[in-house]
């Protein structure tokens, strides 16, 4: 037969692959094995890519963060007006030895020290006082006082600050006006206190003409203490009309109210122009109340 003479067809490649497999895998379809191998290959490629990318990304982020961190540090230090980096500004204080030596040297030595330590309150206060007392340099003292009140507003209550302002307020009109401006606008509640102190100490023409009006300025008096307000009411009021303020003085008054209260019940009065003045306008009960107010104030002042 013609068919018997033909050579047998070659085995298919898939069959040959099937025969080459270990016996345990020959029963598994070749197509399934190939599909599994392909998935494993793809998984391996993806895993390697992820690992490589992760390490590369971390290195890139670290390289990126390094200059950023440096820039942040430089920004924290601050750049000068020309763009150059400057160190943080440090304002040291003068040592006690330096300050004592400058005080001995007077206003000029203190001015040199203030240039080195422009924010040292002790130096600025000493300079302001010395410029008034030693050189009568009212303008220089006012500049030092303005700087002092800017860097150390708590110095408003210092006795030497008050004294310097009072002395300048009694000076020439141009500097006296500036002293009044400081007392009215830069001293807080202490401004009214200094103005009240200035009343019996007014010797300059400008001070005499302006101190009374300054103490009626609502902007000045709105921050005044209760003690000052009642003392000022007693000062402004004639003795017989002061009885309206006795209770307030007993509750809020301080040493500034004692003079007017004592005048109301002076025990050694001898009549007008002969020692203490006698006031017949107070009843015995009112005199008792005035005496009690004086005692209450004195007791507070002791504490």
C-alpha cells in the first residue's frame, strides 16, 4: 500500500518537550507549565524593578533633602541686606565693672558704652541721667530715654527716670515739650504719676503752663491708678468740698492723699495765716471718718 511506504511524521515540539520533563511533571499539560513560568518571570522582573527603584528613590530624596536642610538652616540664621548670610544678632549687656567705670567717667564714657550695648537698660538709664545732670544735654537724655522705654518699658516706674523727665520738663520749651510728650504717650500709667509729681516741682515756664492741662487730658488719665485719681481730686478741691472723696481715699488712696486729708482736720489750727488753717465745715462724725481714712492709708503704706 502506498500509505505503508511513508515515513512517520516527526513528533510535535510540544510532545518532545513533554517527554523531556521529569516523570512527576509529564502528566501536567505543557501549556499550564509555560503559563506558570511566564507569571513567575514577570513577577521576578517587577520585584527587581521595585527594589532597584526604591533604593534609587531613597538616595535621590536624601540628596534632595540635603540642600533643602541647608537652606532652612541658612534661613534660620538670616540673610543680610545684601543677601549675605549673617549670624544671629546678639545684644550682650555690660558687666557691672564696665558700668561702674563708665559712671565714674561721666556722660561721655556712658555714651561710648551705650554704643557697645544699645539695648542694655542699665546703661541707657545711667546715660539719660548723666546727660541731664552732668552736661545739661537734654536732647541726648531724651534720646536715651526713648531708647530705654522701647527696649525696657518696665523701667517706666524707676525713680531716676521720673527725675530725669521732671528736670527736662523744667528746661527750655523745646525740650520741655518733648518731655511732656513722652510722659503723656510713652509712660503708660506712670505718665500721670510723673505729671502729678511735677506739680509742686514746676519751675520752668512751659511746665507751669502745661502740667495742669496734662492732668485733665482724658488720654493721660484713663490709665491712671485709682490712688492717683483720688489724690488728684483731693488736690483740685477746696478743703470743705473734699468730704465727698473721703470714702474713696480710705479705700484706694495712698501717701499722696495724706496731705490734703490731714489739712482737713488739723488739730493745731490757729486761724488763717497763723499755722494750720481751721475748717469749721466738718462735723464730729466727718472728722472721725477723715481720721479713719488717714489711718487706713498709713496702714497700707506700711505694707
